[in-house]
C-alpha cells in the first residue's frame, strides 16, 4: 500500500477564509478501510482507479474511477477498498470560514456528497498532485495550496453542471472578462468573438439578451467608466487617463465623451474639484 501525505500548518484556523488542511494519495491494499471516524474539516477523496464503498449514516455508495466523495466536518463515515479491485485515490482536506460557501458553489451537499467527475477527472487529479508538490517545495506553501483549492472548486463545479459551459450567460461572462482584461489594448469585436468561440452575429445576440447592448457599445461604456473613475480619483493627465482606459489619445477620449456622455473630460475633473472644494 503506497501512501503519500502532507499536512500544512494551520494558523490561525478561525480567521482564515479558506486553507488546505491535508493533501495526499494512497494506493490501497485489498479491503483496506478507515473509520468509523469524524474530522473537523472537509475531506475530498478523488478515485483515480479501482473500486470501493463509502458509508454515511444509513447510506451506502459503491464508487469507482472518476468519482469523488466529500466528507463534511463532524460526519462519522466509513469507507473501504474493494477486495478484488481496490481503489487508488487522492485526497485534499480544507477548512475556513468560507469553506461551506465554496463547497456549495461547487455543487456538493451533505444530501449529495458524491461527484461524477466526467471529462474533468484528470484535471482534478492533476490539481491535487500539483497542490501536494507545491506544499512540499514552495516557501509560501499556504498561498500555493489556496490557489490549488480555488481551481479545484471551479473544476468540480464544471463537472457538476457541464451544461453551463454552453449557456449564453457563460459566453457573456467570458466575453466581459476578456474585454476588461484587454481594456488598454486595441481589441475588436472579432477578437472577443474568437476568444469565446462564437461568430460576430452570435456574440451580438448574446450581449443584446444579457445587457441590451452591442459588444462594441459595452466596450465603449467600459472605457468611459474607467476614464471617469480615473478623472475623479487621480491627478493623471488627460493623456495618461486616455491610455490607461483604452483610448488611443486624449483627443479621441474627448470625442467619445462628447458623443456618449455629452460632457468633456475636463468638465468631469472640474466637477470633481468643485465637489471637493465647495464654496462657503
């Protein structure tokens, strides 16, 4: 029976939003079992190969490759490897004041603690392995483990709701992220469509349904909002504001403000100064 395990230092456990408690993997011997026992943290087992059984209260699950089961804090559980085809699994444990919320977002509950991983199984197994390796080798193991946990939750959510990957709302969110991330670059609607995997006309329909705007108009609004914030909160020059918010020049920024906001950048800054220094 091969066993590899790492446990991270927990300090202070009651003030951390999320942190890894343990991580490792085990190639079980025939009939190997654990429990009945309880833990004070969440513990996810991801089955890489083989079969076994998981017992929780009066429930009994027979599980195999590309499935996972989550043990919740305080639950008394028992699990056992198959006699003929014992399972090999990797596990990761976590806790923190936000742990319950992230678990819900991933789509796992006490009523349904089993996850069918499907196409993301290999990515989840690799994420646990990478997190284990980082916890052994990096000076900031706690931060590295946190990154692994966030990725793990996202992958499990994807496994739980694969149909979301094709919905219009997901296309919109991906497009909006791409626009925000590339706001200072000269991107075209075609670039956005290529990134999310849609045609220009399909992207237009997604945006019109989501926010009632075309992708081009939303991109302009994002640049204007960014510029307005910089004009109101900083002492950057107009040229610096323009380039920082995705406009090619201060003149171009001024043209767009006059067309869509009926105001100039200088007028926005003047209003800011008046608000900060009102007349007595």
